[in-house]
C-alpha cells in the first residue's frame, strides 16, 4: 500500500512540539494517558488501511449521484465506513462522557480524522459533519433533543448536516430567507430551500438531522434575526417509528472533486408539512452555528494540508523511481538517465510541498491544542487559549487551504504529463482540494475576518498574545546556536505586522474602511507566512534538542535533520513572500479601488 500519511510526524507534533501530555493533567482529560491515546491513533490507521484507503479512487469513479424521487446513490462501501468508524468512536470521540462520547482531546480526535482524510477524504466528511451537528445539540439543545437524536447520530445510523447556504445567500448569511412559523411548544413550520448541503439525504443512513438556519416570522433583519432548528427528514415516534417530515432532496450537485461526498439541494415544506424544533433561544442561531463553523474551519485547514501531504508522498515516490535526463554537469549522452529526484528543480518542488504540508499540520495541531485548552484548562489559561484560537482560526483555514492547492499542483508537476492523467492519484488530490478554499467561508471572507475583526479584537489583545507566543519560540530557538540566525530572521519578519497595521490604520482614521480592507487577502498571506514560520521554528527547537540529546535511532536522526532542513528551506523560499505582501499592501497606488474600477474590467 502506498504511503499516504506519516504517523512519525503526528507523534512528533503531539508528543514533542505541542506537548499533548499537558492535557492529560487537566480534569477534563485525566481519564487518558499517552499510551492509550497512541493506541487510539494506531487503531485509526488500521481502520483507514482496511476500510477507507483501498476505496479512495473507486469512490471517485463510481461517484455519488441523484437517482430521482429524492434518492441519492452512494458507493456501497460508505455504509461500512460510517458504521465501523462510529463503532470505534470516530463520531462521538470528542464529545463529553456525559453526552455518550469518549471525551478525547481534539488533538487526538483530529489526528484520527487526519489519518482518515489522507486515506479517503471524500468519505470522512460524513462522520465529521455528524460529530459537529451532534456537538451543537449537546451544547445548545435541551436534554429531550439530545436523547431523541444524538445516540443514533453517534451510532452512525443518522446523519447530521449543517444547512446554512441558500441560492441567494452563501457568504452573506444575513440574507437567508427560509422561514419558521411558530406552531407551539418550541416547534415551527419550516419553508425554504438550502443548497450545497454536504452529506444531505443519501442511502447510507436511515435518517438525517439537519441543523438548519431560518428566520422566525417578524425577526429582526440581518444576522440578529437568525435562529437554529433541528429539522429531521423523519420524526422519530415513541416506538421508534419514523414519520416523513417533508424534507425533499431535489438533487445532488456533480462536482470537480470530493465526488464520494454528497452535496445536496434540500427543499423544506414543499407540501406545507415540515416541522422544525428550535434549538436554544430565538435569534441566536448564527452565534450557536459559529461553534460548529469554528471547529469545522480548523478541520478544513487541517484536512487541506492532509490531502496535500498524500499528494506529496505520491510525488516523492514517483520522483524516486522515474529516470529522466541528466544533470547539467553530466556531458556524456551515453550515461544512463538520472532519477528525477536528483534534479534541482524537482527537489525544490518536493521541498516546497514538505514545507507547506508539515508547516500547515503543525499550525493545525497548535489550533487543536488551543481548542483543548480553551475547553478544559483553568480560567486564565482558557481565556488566553480562546483568544489565540480566535486569531489563528481564519489563518489555519485560509492559509492551509490556499497553500495546499499550490502544493498539490506541484505534486502534479513532479509527475510531469502522467500527473495530469487518470492513471495516477495526484489529479484526484488536486481536484478534491479546490473546495477547501471555498466551503466554511471562502479565503476572501476569512481574510476580512482576520483583518477586519481579529486584529483589533479585545483592543489588539489577541494579536499581542500571538506575538508573545512567537517571541517565546524565538527565545527558545536562540538557545541553540544552530537556530540563532533563523530566530533573528523571524523576529525581523514579525516587525512587518506592526509596520503594515500602522500603515493601514491611517485609512481607518480617515474613515475609509473599504480601502483598509481592500488587501485583506494579501494581508492574510503575509500573516500565514509568518505564523507558519513560527511553527517551523517551534518544530526545529524540538528537533534540535533531540539531535543534541542523541537518544534516537538512525532513522529518527534523518527525521529530525529533515525537520531542520525544511525549516531552513521554508525561511528562504516561502517566508520571503511576506516582504512582497507587505510591499504590495503599503504601495501608494490604489489599484483595487472599489469606487472606480468596475469600468476597467
Ligand atoms: C461542495 C460544497 C459543499 C458545501 N457544503 C455546505 C454545507 O454542508 N452546508 C452549507 O450550508 N453550505 C455548504 N456549502 C456552501 C459554501 O459554504 C458556499 O459555497 C460558500 O460559503 C460561498 O458561498 P457562494 O457559493 O454563494 O459564493 P458567494 O458568496 O457568491 O461568493 C462568490 C465570490 O465572492 C466573494 N465574496 C462574497 N462576498 C464577499 C465579501 N463580502 N467581500 C469580499 N468577497 C466576497 C467570495 O469570496 C467568492 O470569491 C458547500 C459548497 C460546496 C461547493
């Protein structure tokens, strides 16, 4: 079986770089220790090897499709994947013990999902969505709602979804029009349509629990008038009987990638007979949904670099086997061709991929750690973790997904023409990856969130905290002579953030918010470059400590040396983009001028 994931890198991130053992000291996770956690991760790999990876390509070819009359055909293996995954706790894993979960840290739960995504990214979304939807009910629903829906969701029998998007309301959720009319006792008659609903109604599950945003009649306009409802496809009765709730699947979108993953069009109340159950309080739906969306944003960022990693391993394997051409220094045409991995440009492409993938994974794991602390640490640490998570979430989502796309394109480039054909899997990774820059808020929307909200949140406290954390890693790196130059470099690059923000602040002072935000995506790229450099330095501190201690086997030496080499590569070839971004943002010419440009296109 081809290599598609690195347990060694996961272990390094968990045990050394992001110190998962700290979490086992917290009450919330004290029922676990490292040995148990690692056993759980190893069992995830076995499950992925057996049930998921062998079907990755087949599920793309024999893809999900609409069969008419509400029916959506999925690959027969999907049911096995969901049921066996559920049985091992990969839907309920991160839920609290009192909610029927395993109360795993997100660092462990998402490590398992990372393995599944690298094995078969189109299949794993079904379980992640159900986990997220059940978590919403646990957090904001009542006991009756939990008891009626969550156990069957955790068993993998019922699928959970998040139903937000409507044809006219994608990025701008304040424009949703699905209506909810009260009929008493917390129930509402629902009418409307939702599009692009992942894991919507399909044949691998018997019921669907749609966590749906709708507007109660008379609610205030905008985001303040949105409420959250549970709308099942079938209402369960007292004796387990299921009654149709007028939620009709009108189609399944055929897509560029993730073709194993249903993307449905749902119609609620076509026969005027669809009933929803309010979750929590009216008009607070979007705030509740943000819990699910924020968790999902970390998973999307991590999922993107996960797929790019599988593409990188495919490219690496190919480069080690494919002979082509000779080195520029070899003048004898009768000498056999060299393997392409010996060409400088191929090495550049492979190192770029490794730098993006392992840097992005380190950042993802940082977010998982902060998530765990935000939900399990003492009050002070909780608040700090929450702030860090707020500022890192748009970066992990947008930077990882954009760079993962670039990385997978390089994987195809390493294959040459073969990479473009259906004979090899890299084209599938490339196709599957595009969606990661779109769903859960596009790159543009994440960038607006970063520059428009997160930079100034709590009077700049989140940013100040991030800078403190980066400085702590710089200080640690300086204690290793081998890393000192790179520590100094990161310190210099970090100064760009203040420089750029000072420049942009003048537009705010002039009241020109449009101009302030016009380069938000370039700002995102700069911040991502710097934050991932931090993660590379952090990884290098731990690798260097191991190399000094010399308690390792030969293979591990190569692993640690590989970390430091890739850090150096990242600093020279990728971090340098931060300067270009800063120059672009601070240039006096205003070329993206909302008020004047339309005429130029
Ligand atoms: C395969 C797939 C699965 C999905 N799964 C789900 C799901 O399970 N549940 C769900 O509810 N939705 C889902 N979605 C919907 C997804 O979240 C939206 O497609 C996404 O939020 C973008 O909305 P849109 O498609 O309407 O694009 P638009 O919002 O029309 O955006 C078009 C372009 O304009 C830009 N843009 C829009 N507004 C602004 C702005 N204010 N400032 C700057 N730029 C802006 C965007 O960045 C984008 O580049 C899914 C979509 C797909 C394709």
